C-alpha cells in the first residue's frame, strides 16, 4: 500500500479563497496496547502544527509547489500513550502570494501508522473547525516577502469545541515527495537578557498598527533593582519568574515594557511564559539592533505580533512565523505581571561542522566564525537572503551561500534542494521567478543567468550527474531565452524594456535599475554586466553539456560565448579609462564600476593584454566600489595573480568585515551601511555577505573540488608562501602571515 492511498486532502471549501485562515483538524482515538512505533506522514498548504494530547510536537511545512508537493515524516511514538489520545493539526491557509509562498489550494493530508498498520488518516470522519485563537482574515503583513503576522487570543482556547463538524474533501495532488532536506531542530527557550525595562505610555495618534504602537510609545526607564529585589543582569530562563509592576508609579502609564537581548542574531519562533492577574494584551516587537533605543518594529513594515493572555499562567509557542532578531520588545498592558520567559525557541537547520578554519590572525578567525553563523541563520526550508526581513530564496544570493556552504558545511543536499525549487519556477519567457517558490510581479534577468553557473558549480562540488541531467531542460531553456534577445546590431544583450523585468545588478548607484517601469526603445542600453552574466552562463552550460555527453552542443555554446565575448570587449572597452564601461547608449560609453570590470574578467571575456589594466583599476579606488554581495567577483579576479594581490584582498576583507565586527556584529550585513540602508530597513544578517569563508578555503587553504564530493577535495596550496592555516587535516604552503 502506497502512502496517502486512503487519506484525503481536507479543508472547508467556504475558505478556499480566503486569506489568512487557521483551521483545526481533530482526531480522537484509544490505544489499548501501545505499538513499538507511531509514524505520521503529513503535508499541508501552507503550514501546519501538530499537537498530541495538548503538546506541540512538530511544525513547519517544506516550501513547495502544487506540482511538487512534499510530505514530512514525524515520529509520534513518545507522544502517544495508552488510553485516550487526541491529535490536533492546526493548518494556516495563507491565500495570498508572497515571496516565500505561491498560492495553492489550502488543506492538509496525513496518515498515522502504528508500526506498519494504518491507524489514523485524514478523511470525512475527521472533525474540523476554525481556530478561534488566531485572528482569521485581515491582520498586519510583516513584509511583502514574508507574509502575515498573527494575533493570538489565549482567552479563547477551547472555545471552538462545540463548532467541530465533519471535514470536507478538496481536490489537490497527493504529496509524492519526501522532504528533500532535514527538518529543522527546535531548541529550548534561548536565554534572554533583560536589557532595559520600565513603563510605557502609548502615542495617542489614532489608527496605529501594532508595530507603530511599539515604535512610537513613550518609554520611562526604571532601574533593575526596583524589580521586587532583583538586581542587574537579569536573564530569563524560565526557572524563576521576575515580577514587574506599576505600583507607586504614575497611573497614567499604559503598562510595562521589557527590552530583551538574545545575545546574538537568532532565528526562531516566539515563546512566552507569563502570569497575569487578569486578561492582558501584550504586544511583541523584534529587530536586529537598538539604534532607536528599542528594536525597530516599524519601518514601513510590521515586525510585531499580538498576544492576549488569559488570567493566570500562560505558556505559548507561535509555530507559524519564524522571527529573525537579536532584540525583542514586550509591552504588557497590565499593572502587574510575572514573566518566566519571553523570547524565542531557536529553529536551526542541523549541520555537521566538521570543516573549520584557523590561522594566526585572530581577526580573520573571527570573520570566519561570524561568516559561518551568518550562513546558518540563512538556512531553513531553503537558502534565504536574510532571516529578519524576507526569508526568501534568490538565485544570486544563494550562489554565494552555496559556494561557502560546500566548504563550511561539507554537504550538497541543501544546495540541491534549493536549486530544484528555483528550477521549478521557470516561466514561459525562460526566466526564473524572482523568488522560489513564489509568483512575483517582477523578475531580474541577471539572477536567472547566474542559475546556470550555480548548476555547473553544484556538479563541480558534488559530482551528482543524475541531478544535472534532471536540470538540463531548465538550463537550456534559460540560455535559449537569452540567445533570442541578441537579435540587434551589436549582437549583445540590451536592458529589458518591459516593466516586469528589473535590470538590477547590485545595490550601487547606477547598477540597481528601476522596478516596474517600462522604457521606450530608444532609451534601452547595452549592459555589460548582463552580457557578462550571460557569458558565464554559456561557459557553464558548455561544461554541463560536456558532462552529459553532448559534446557537439558544448562546442556550439563555446563558439557562441567566443562571439559574445569579442562583441563585449569591442563595445564596452574604453581606452581612455583603461577600463570597461557599464553601459552604452547611442554609441556613448558611460558608468565605470568595479563590478562591471570584475565580471568581464571573471567571465573570461577580457583579452589577456587588458587584464593587468583592469586589475590595477580594481585596486586603484577610481571605479565605483563593488558592494559586499558581489565583491566575490572582484576578489576572485585579483586572486588570479596571488603574488601581487593576495595581501591586498585579505587586507581589504579584514578592513571591511572587521568594521562590522567592531560594531558589535554577530552576523554580517546586507551592505556596509548596515541598518541605515534601504530607508532604515537594512538587514544585519545576509547570507550573501559570508563570502570570506569561501575565500579562506579556496585560496588560503587552496582546497579545490574534484567533482567527487566533499571528501575528495584536492589540496592545492598557493605557491606564494604568504598564507597558511591549520585544520581540515591539510598542510598548506608558506608561513603564517595573515
């Protein structure tokens, strides 16, 4: 008997098109003699949480598609007891496209086996009701990428017991794919330091949302010693409660606030344990810094949720929204409360950190350590750009993360799963969606082009030819789509004119494009970065075709690349600047950037007699600087001549990444501007900024992939005698001189 042969997808059809709906599905059964093992297979759209006998056991649907539906395998053996048992599955139907989710038919399907015998399954005998505790319908959206926040009302727990009815079957493809990566590990409550506390008074402006209320409230600090005899450095661990009160204070205050420090950048689900004398509203905000003397809950986005506590002891874990944060703000609308814990339960991807890097320079060691932490916090269901603001899978971001991860984590399965998600987003125009799995109103052509390079790098590090064969139709479709755009006088790619294409290259002046605006034909430019990314794609697909035995196709792609490269060099090279221009319009070259020049050399499109000039331009500081995300191209180009530029590269890394460390960074930023970037919404944890980790392994240790997986890395130390390191059981050349 195959999985899900008898189970059915369940939902209430009245809510199939509704947004932000929480539905409960209940199973009640008796166990007379307990089996050796109880295994549950479950899939949901969009997300699920499983409670057994009132205890939260598991949550977190893998990010997937209607046509690629994934199921989880849960071990419920310890949770099920002899006698009466209840399983409640709460399902969140999102009903709205976000960068982390593509609309599908909401629902849940599951089967529970006692040993090898089907014991419980989703069917019309299952009981179903709307969950009364979560606010259904309109609530604040955290960000357009991340999706809905939530309001939870603990005073309504159990209120829907009389409303349960038989569940209804809905049509949806049965899940056919087991989760391709490991499930997240949910940790114990992360220790949280009480950083500040006192009284707050709400801003009296009308119609503020929950995040604005947190952001604009008036705060009056109090000394920690006023907390019923408690002193300084108070850690919430859940063992001993701390009582907060408004006694003997100005009774105009609306309540008490707590500012909590989790110590490091973290990712997890909200957790609270609190005792209040009466029903109490609690607002929770989160952020990555205290630049506003509180976490930045509101910045045109809503990093906040609402919890209403019942009278007495309340314990709650919110499984449907992962928070990325270091700091948390808690506003308690009460005169008195005892807090046992407030913070998160970490949800981390399980990794084996066998590889490590260590050298004589403590700054480089610390940079490597923080790079690893940055990568960890940007891995959950897939690679994600950042844990705080988006949690979205982008091809360009994930390319950096994959290169770092092949070395730092020594595994390729996570990369493989993310590559498949991106490939499944292929559109009719031959472009990938901006994020996967999602439907986004715009896409970035350069991000699609780099995907082909990601596939070739995956093969190089994993040796997994069968997966590449699966991906080849997608790679060919992408290259075909770009080739079709070459039908112009220069036989080069122009920027796309339609508003659905964002001509983005990096977050730098003149390279960040315009979102959603069309342009007349006469304003279209020839873009050197786009052509360089396409040249890299042609190089990659030629290697892939060679690997799958299509040598003639490989030769054709290389011939196409050669012609493209010659046209690039001819059109964009500026003899006066001794560098490549970024754009050409009406025969005029303009805009000179480190990224542009790095990409052309990286793509092997720069003739050998010009490479020295380009490298000198890259270190001269005369070009528009490259940003953190794309500095990998600049550094790899310069490290083609390690004797001349290796010191320069690693000194700049020490300077740029070191500045973030000196500013209390526990993960690395989206851009060097930190929180001030993007209208004060800059991320302080961005996976694409972990590239020093890759450079340490690939150039300091000199480890090169052989195509047979991590265990077969070939040791090729630099011959300059400059760098050395210890670890990975290798003996690099030279003296320790970092």
